[in-house]
C-alpha cells in the first residue's frame, strides 16, 4: 500500500470509527445504566486498528522503542503497515494477544526528583489506542463537566477559569488537593469494578486488566510486577485514571451542598450555617471551593480523603492546602505554561462523537 492509498484508507477508516463512536456515545448517554456486552470485535476491527496506528504514528513517542526495540518508523520502513496490523488483529481476535512489559525511562523533575515514564511497544500502543477509541465515547457520556484533565477539547486553562469564576461568587475558602502517587496507587480491583459498570464484555475487561498487569522493565533491567496503578505513560492511563477519579466527581455532584443544589436551597443552607461547595478537577489535581468557613473546608477535606480511599488513594498532606481566596495559589491546575502544554490533546485523543447530535 503506497502513501496515497494509506492516506485514503485512514480517511475512510476515520469516518467509520466516528460513526460508531457517535452511536456508542448516544447509547451510553441515553441509558445511564446500560452495560455494553459486545465491544470486543470493534477493538480488532481493521478500521479501528488503522485509526489507532495513525494516532500512534503521529504521536511524539513514535520514534521511541519499547522493550522489543521497534518504532513506528522502523515498522513502516521494514514490515509495512498493512502486514504489521495483521499481527495484532489476529492475536486480539483469537485472544492470544498478551502485552509486553513497558520499558522504564526516568525523567528529571523540578527539585532534583525523578519520575518514571513507561514506554510500551508499538504493537501494545496500537491495541491500547484501539481500545481507547472504543471505550472513551462510552465513559465520556457519564464524566461530569467539572472534570477537565485529559479529556477531548478540555484544557487546564478552562479549569483555572472555572475556579476564578466561582471564587468571585462568595466561594472564598479553597481546598487545593493533591493525590499522592495517584497513577501508581489506584486499586486494580476498585478500578475494574468501575469499568464493569459500563462494560459487560469479558473479553474487553480481560484486555484492560492485561494492560494493568503488564509489568515494568526497569532501567536496571529488573522486571517488576504492577499490582496497583495505571501503566505509566500509556495511552489508556488518562482514561482509566478519570474512570477511577470519577468516584470523587460523583460524590460531590450528589452531595447536599454540591452543584445539584438549587439557588434557593443554597441560600437556605447558608442561613442555617451550612456550606455550599463546587469541585474542579484536572486529573489528580483538584480544587474544592467552599462558601462557608475554614472549619467547613477542613471537614470536607477529610470527607474527600474517605471517598478516595475506596480507590486505594491518599491525599498528600504536604500539597493538600486550605487557604482563603486572598492567599490561594494562582497556579492551580497548571496555569503555568508547562501544565498547559501537557493539557493539549495528544494525537491519540478521540474526536468528541457527541459534537454531532444523536439521532432518535
């Protein structure tokens, strides 16, 4: 397949994928209790895998090899895209596919610390990207509007603007939250329970679990098991972390002083000395703005700690702060250019299928 033929094939595949994504999103939106039992064939569908390949090839990490030493460019120059995709397609279909461990790479952080990045093989990245194309429209239907991190067409700047808007409307106490080692400590059983709320296809669930358990090959060449957390640096991790952290979003949305309360009820609560509050979350960084007292903010912080513990997560005592708006940080959620850059959708981001109206 030459370049022109490949580009045309990708174009046709993208149209097919978007049509199916739109249907998945509409079905999930229209029936909040629906569990999807027949998704596996989509993951192995040639159109989904081709779009997944195109996203992986266009990503910054396309030149970086996993434990097998292959890159997207080496695949194009050698085996060829069509023959390459035959491999994961047949392996996924006959259920012999097994992800390889990710290759660890240590990245310097501010303050002299290091964070570990996991680099999956090209094959695993393509299967993850295809899996994300299938799952993201379903979970996007239930993610709440005050969740901003790693979602299509949402930016860190939007989250910061929301905080500024709320703090100009009598929400004067701010709980600036940080979840300690979030991506490393998410409980696999708790996460899979939340995935199962929407996904009933056991073959897809097995694929998700296989990626969670794939392991890490360290720079010291020691293979380490992954008994908790989401794969570092993987295509699936942002989606899975949002699935896990939506437990916090849902708790606040349903709380007595949360965003579901009417204006008259909010006024009644304030007359009784009860707080009202709003959550703004960007991935594992979150901000709770409180119309109440400092003591109210402290109680809510402990309440949130309890909610997160269900997912195996802990708040960072050093980074979880309670401040009055006059002294609150202005850099929350990545107002800095570094985080704003990270917030831009990667080339593996799914187009928002609900940008088109759902047909009855």
